[in-house]
């Protein structure tokens, strides 16, 4: 889903319509969903800002179905949430609900507007999201559904980021181990996790094995491994 980064800074009247959306028949009602990994706190408010219903749903298929059913029962005009993707957002969009994203940093900044404590509270944050949507929705833009190509690209980017993170972690772990057990191998080659470095560690896994090497033997081994001196860092 695509979400523009609009700041919520001031209030608008509740009678103004959100561009690109149609208000439902009957009294206006708004919802806020405080997302988490296990449970989602939900608050439904009316056009005056009074809480009509508060409930919690589990992060399961059954829980999300119950969430959608209850929101439709209230004829919600819009739903505010802190993230723009994931199963919760997808379930809301699939159900035909209009979803708005209010960034976490904005929620943090707005907590003092509703409580002097300013602490994280799921129920309070769910109300905060709903009420900010009620008062400031003209400054927000509804989420739009991404195309399959965009979804596929986003999945590839996330997969690559995960792989890079895992590689960096393994590299750091290998370096820390070698600094203790085999320090001579650290800095011998340009990249510790490069092909030639890993081949060297496979052939000479301990300092005892590496003592077999002399200047000529190292040069011969590098030549056999098709590695040039220009790519070798001098220890």
C-alpha cells in the first residue's frame, strides 16, 4: 500500500469530507486500531469524539474477521492505524474500509494532547488514532492498494535486506572468532567473507595448519587458487 507522509498538525471541523472518499449514511463514526504482534486494541468514536465501543481482537484470521465485522456494524467512515502494510491493513482494505496511516512518531508527539503522562497505552492510543482521524483527516490521504508488481518488488527488497543483515551478522561473528582463535587470518585478504578468504580458512583452519605456509608456499597456493597479489592485503 502507498502512504504519503503528511504531518498532522492542526484540527479541522468534523463536517468536512475527506477528499476522494464518500461519507456513509447515518452518523459519522471513526475507528483507531493500535496494532501489535498478538492483539489489536480498537476504539470506535462518534463525530463528537465520544467513545462508542472499545474492544480487542487477536492477531488471527478469526480475530481479523471479527474486527472487520464490528467495524462494518458501526458503519465506519475511516480507520486509522500506525502502519501501512501487513495482515491487519490488508484485511481492512479487502473489506472495503477506508484506511489512513498516522505514523508512529506522530502518535508519540500527540500523546501529550490526550494525556499528561505521555506513556504508551494501547487503549489510549487506539482512541488517539480515531480522534486524530476525526479532527485532522483532511490532512491525511487514504491508502491505495499496490499493484501485484509493486508487491512483488517490495517482497524482493525485504528479502534482500534480510539476507544482507544475516550476512553482516555472520561476518561479524566470524571475525570475532578469528581474532581469538586465528588472528593471522584477519586482514590477510581484502574481504574476510570473500571466496579466497573462505578457501584459505577451509585449507588452513588453525594457526598450526597455517604455519606450513612460507612466502613461496603462500604464493604457490594463491596461484593455484587463481588469486593475484594485487588483491591481497599485506598484514
